[in-house]
C-alpha cells in the first residue's frame, strides 16, 4: 500500500510537471508583452508554457482566471480596486492581497512601474484652447471625446470622471483604444483617455491634462495568479516574481513603442529578458504559409465539430417540429432567442462553465447553428403535399421507412439550405473565438485591430471569406448529388 501511495504521488507530480503554465493577457499591447516576458522567465525555469494573448477586456481575463482557464496574467492595482472590486473600498496592497486570497488568488508586488489613466489632447489643440487641467474642460462643452468602450463603462473611467468634475460634454463616442489615437491625430476627436506608458503619447506629441482633483487612482503593474500554483509549480512562481520592481516606466514605454513598430511581442519580450536577466530566449518565427495552414486547421476544427453536432441535434428536432406543430413553435422560438444573444456575450457566458479555449467557442457556434437547420427541416417536411403521405400509407410503409425513403429526400433541398446557412454563420462567428483562446482566423483580425494593421486584419478576414465561398460551393455540388433530380429541375 505504501508503494502504491508513493507511486500515486510520483505520478501526480509527473503529470503536474508536464502541465503548461497558462499565461493570459488582455487585448492591449502592454499586457501582451508582459505575458510574453513571463513566458520566457517560466520557460527558463524549466516549465512548459501556454500563452493565451489578447483575450479581451479586464472582465474577460479575470473570469478566465477564476474559471481555472489561466494561471497568471498581468493586471493593475487600480483596475482591481476600481473595477473588479468596484464600490467596496478595497485599496492598498494588503487589502487587495487579502481580497484576492478569498478567491484563491495571489498577486506579486509591483513590477516597478505604474500605467495610470490620464486624459490627453494634441499639444496644438490644448494650447489653442488654453486647456491644462481636467477642470479646464468645464469651459469647453462642445469638445468631441472618444474613449475606449471599457473606459466608457468603468467607474474609474468616464462616468466617475464626469461626475467628479461636473463635465457636460455630450459628443462622447466609444471606440477601440488604438483607433482613438488615430482619430485624435486626424482631428476627428479632441480628446481621449491615455495610458501613461503608451508609446503613442510621444509618437503623436500629446499632452496629458493635470488631474487637479485627484480622481484617477494609481495603477501599479502586478501579476495576478492562482495560489495553488505556489504548490503545483513553485519554480514558475519564483520565476515570474523575478519581475518585481525590475520593469521601469522607460523600459515598458520602449517595449510598447517597438511593438507599435510591428516588432512581434514575443521578440520584444525576448530582447528584454536577455538584457535584464541574461536569458537567451529563442523566438521561432512562423512563416506566413505555415501560419495560414495552422489557422485554417484551427478554424475548420471549430466549424466542423460545431456544424456536425448541430446537424446531429437540429435535424431530429426539425422532424419533431414538423410532426408536432405546437412543440415546433417552441423549438424554433427557443433557438431563435439564442440567435438574438450577441456572440461575444454568449462566449463570455460560457467561460465560467467551460473555461477558455476551443470548447466554449464550439458550444457557442453549435447553439448559433441550430435555428436554420431546425426551421428549414420543419419547413421542408411541412411542404410535402398530403397526397404523398396518402400514397406512402397505401404502400404500407412504416413511419420510419416513409421518413427515410420519401420525406427526407423530398425535403432535402430545404434541409441543405439550412445547413449551408448554419455553416456560413459559423465561419464568420468563429473569428470571435480568438478572444477566448480558441484560435482560428480571428487571431490576426484581433491583433490587426489592436495594432491598426490592415495587413494583419486581411490575413484573417480574406481566408475566412474564401472559406465561406468554398463552403457555399460545396453545398451547391452536394445539392446535385443528394437532392432528387426532379426537385432540382423544379427549383
């Protein structure tokens, strides 16, 4: 028994040692770079790493950590205090650490810099209007403001700022943070929120307005991690804690600037750990051809599994809906309600249940694919003339034989149209799966949006469009094979 117990302990230790440390990041460039830095340090400590970068906004990544889909990700103390634990007065390192522990989480000490919120304007525009402080904005109610969608909702963002300073601007738009810089430079807006370590402040020659009423809290960069990691992979925790007090504001601004110049975050991070820690991190660059092949495989896996499951479930439900009209209305209405849920919201709902990765994305795609197949199957079966049913009864066919030999072939054109619609919907919607680490064509699209790189966007968007066209062509050919010739000619 003792030998068995020892064997079990050794086996569990070996399995734990082989599990990768899952490192996440938000959709912004800075936390993506920091996640890569953590990855290089953990690899140097001998642990395998899985990077899940650009997962989305704060809540998205936080929920993934709570759901045990991540082990560690970069965060900021002000975000924890003012957004995650909003309205509870939890401020300061000790209070944050105690509250995190209640959730089974821990945090490092400061990484050495703060990325604070600020309001920024073009230098020439601020000088023209004589604006130096946020209070000065009261005298300019007609200013055009553009903020990130997250800042528009956060209590430490526009709602709280507007209330504290008594601001009356009404032309306030929500937009991507990176695109807000472009709009500011083009003169489409007058002001946006800044992160004080953004390289764009220097690039676009922006000025930060003095927070004269002290509204914004301090946002010290930290790493938040699952406490069980201290026992499961203590060497990994020790590795990323080497970052405490080692990352200066100038260093992170420089790294952000290099990423803005299209240097891959993994390479930026590798150069940093070599300079600061003497670690020779190897970054393997992936060719465009290999990357496209990989993304295509990931996208086809998402769509293929979801579509297969949708057909297997929705086809029988469509038959049931045709046979029992009352139940059919309920089934079609229920699957229709799912279609009204925004796809991004549905993915967020899936995280606490299924974690991040391919599984929640496949489940979401499956749910979106039900309605067209159920509705078209039911409509096709209901459209069969009553005389056909009478002939089948006269021939003495059983209900099952009638379904397979007569009803489904006659309804096949309508059924295939529903399956084709579901497939096309899934191909487009699957691009959002990249927000939860599911891979696919959404990865370059999201990265391109963050970096305002249209080439990167097209790298994902064009293959997705081509895949949709190929699928439509496939179903056109399938119709010629599966649909009885007489029905094709009548259409």
